C-alpha cells in the first residue's frame, strides 16, 4: 500500500536516537541540559537519546490534547535503568500520563518531594523482579517524567541520577558550563517496519528448558496507547501487536507493526511502545538484546 512506504519514510526521519560513546569522565557520567536551561541532570555517557518534534496525542473524556517536542534519554549502567522524558505540554498532560501510570500497582508507594518551587510526585514500586522510582512533575513550560529501575533494589546509580536533577526556572542551571545541550547530541534513525503481524496474540510456543545463565527481560512500565477521536469517529475496535527490538541498554531500537493499521493509530501505538520501560535480558550477568511483543487494544 502506498501510504505504508510514505509513512515508513516519514517515521524514519522523525524518530531519532543518539548513541554517545564513553568519554573522558573517570566514572562514565556526564551532565545534559535542555536548550532553554530549565532542566539538567547527570546521565551515563553511554546512552540513547530520542527527539520527536510533533509528539503524540493524549485523551481523556471528550478532550484530546497534544504533547510536542518530545525528548527521551535511556541508559543501562551499574545494574540500573535510568531515563527521562521531557515534553512541551500543559499540566493536564502530566495528569493524564500520571493517571495512566496507576496501573503499575505491585508494591506501589506514592510520596511528594519539593524541589524549590516544583512539586514532584514520586512513585516507588517494589516487586520480586525489580525496584523502581518514577518522578512526575511539570513547570509552566514543560512536563517531565524520570523513570529508574533495577533488579537489585535501589542501587547507587538510581540515586545518583535522581539526586543530580536541577530545575532552574527562567535562568540557566548552575551547571550549564559543564553540560551538553540537547541540541548538541548526535541523532540516528530507528528501524520501523510493517508486515502481517497478527492482530491478536498467537498460541505461545512450549516453554524451553530453563537456562540458569539467562535472566529474561523485565517489563517495568507499559505505557498506554491513548484512545483518540479517530477511533471514536470511525467506530474502531482493533487490536495491535507490536514486535520490539530491545537493546542491551534497555532501549527500543526497532518496531514492527501490521500493514493494515491506520497511520494515526500506528503513531499512537509506536509512541506508547517507545515510552514503555524494560530492564534488558541478561546472559551470564551481562545485558543482551531481545525481541519483545506488546499487544494494544483500541
């Protein structure tokens, strides 16, 4: 179908990642900062960075709204997944994203943290598979989400990441001279494919014999694919299966969707998949790539 090749070409340009090689810092960390100077934080030098200007749409009741200029960084280092998401959007957008997170109920504890004039909602989850923290907050200009997770409890890398956060308001952060601006991070494309992936889950294959050297990937949070006016107007009732290429850094480097999916629904599902957080598969104690399937319903 003609729209598929056109859409694929578009998303190949739209979805961008950065792989930053280890630099001269002795501990392998660096500080990054938003171009407007409002936000800065320390992250591992080996990370993936994503930017998308159009963003995606959120929905509640009869109202649809957009979040734009989406920045996402993800890294896996020192047994921890650390990530941030930054959007241009209103507080209502943060409220929707936070309410979607309420589905992660296992071991859930919620608390409030104050950073200057900014109130942060901290969500902690403790399960038999992982420990995680997710920070939600907003300013007059941006919406922020900071997820962290580890199989080994609250490891030092998680604490370092969250403790290094600086929100500077209308003036550049105090660490601006030592920071790398978002716009200075190099970008590369994401592999997006369309084929005849099944719309409904298939019967699973028999489980192989357990391999004690392998730890499977762990789904920490599954982002919701927002229901939007397109589905209401077209009376859609569709199921979407997405295959993901999950890197050893916990980042999604490729997606495969079914051909018949309308572009607006494909976009919503892709953004939800990209925002989902995973601890990578491990073999012999080292992270390795994996293939993941996610099912969404509209």
